[in-house]
């Protein structure tokens, strides 16, 4: 049977904690990759640590959001890390997405849609008039046009995205505990895979508390 794919969000500045996360999330039931975001990659030793990780699927969640030249230059600057996946906000615009794709080479370029921490009320506050689902659908079409390799969206929008984007779909905002924290558009792991997500991203539900127990809880939830 095909294994469910999971990126564990390694959101910390502690190398010791990252090592513990990597050791304790090994599972024969799941294909596990590791996501390093703004917190770890901006920490003093984070970048060097990631450059030395071997034989793991690595996702650099840089969430680039800038003009085409800067996005492309940032990708060139991170190439030595040999990461497998890298994020750019689709709202950077088509030219920036194309410029990024042109230089990304073997790195799979992931377009980030509307953050899972935003709901319709928050979008209105920013000045967007369309609702989340319409914007995400629109952004997925743009990602397709720019030939991106994957999309990040809420698991709630996977079915909408699938209509216009045929490659990998990666979903954060996953909860199998009752605590949503700052996330607004959440679903359970089971619902997310059922909707057609290729990879889930899970951070705090795995990394807070007893990591081994949390992984077991996730596997039990998937087998229920
Ligand atoms: O702890 P939690 O499971 O909420 O972590 C989710 C992770 O996914 C965080 O590292 C966050 O930066 C990332 N992410 C997200 N929403 C997006 C894109 C990335 O939550 N749209």
C-alpha cells in the first residue's frame, strides 16, 4: 500500500529539538519529510544544519513574496542547500512566478495560496473583496499557467484546486487535536487525504508534547 505523505513543520530555533523531531517521527507507516521555515532558516545555525541533512525530503518554506528579480536571485542563493521543495507566494504575480520557475531547476517550486490562518473576515480587512475559495481557485490557475510544481492550500480547498491544477497539493492547517491555535481553515488528516491532498504539513500537533505519542495518535486516527 502507498504510504501517506507528511511534512513535519520544524518550527523552532533549537538544533537539539530538530534532531529530536527527526528521530522521533521516523515511522514505517508514513513517508515523512521535513519543513524548515522562516524561524529555523533565519536562526544562527539553521541554514548550516539544513545544508548537512542527508537522505530526507526537505522543504524550505521561504514563502518568497517579492519582485521577479529578487525572487529569482533568492532561489539562486539557496541552491547550495539542495532542498527538494521551496515556496513562493502566488500573489507575487505571474512574472515573479515565471522568473522563479526559470531558475529553480531540480527544486520543486510550490505556489502558496491564501494562508490557512486567514478567513473571509481577515481577507476583507486586508482589502480583498472576493471570498477565500474564489481567490484560491484563481491563484491555482495562475500557478498552473506559471508551470509551478505544487500548490499549498487549505485542505478545505483541495477539490477546487484539483479542477485547475494537476500536480502535487500540499495542505497545512491540519489538526487532529482540538486546538486550532492561529489557524482558521483547518481539517483533520483523514479529511485532507480523502479530499486528495498529496502531502500534509503538520507542526504543533506533532512537535508539541510527546512526539512519538503524537505520531501514534496520527496513525491511529488515519486507521480509524
Ligand atoms: O503548527 P502548524 O501545524 O499550524 O504549522 C503549520 C505550518 O505550515 C507552519 O510552519 C506554517 O508556517 C506553515 N504554513 C501554513 N499555512 C500556509 C503555508 C504554510 O500554516 N498557507
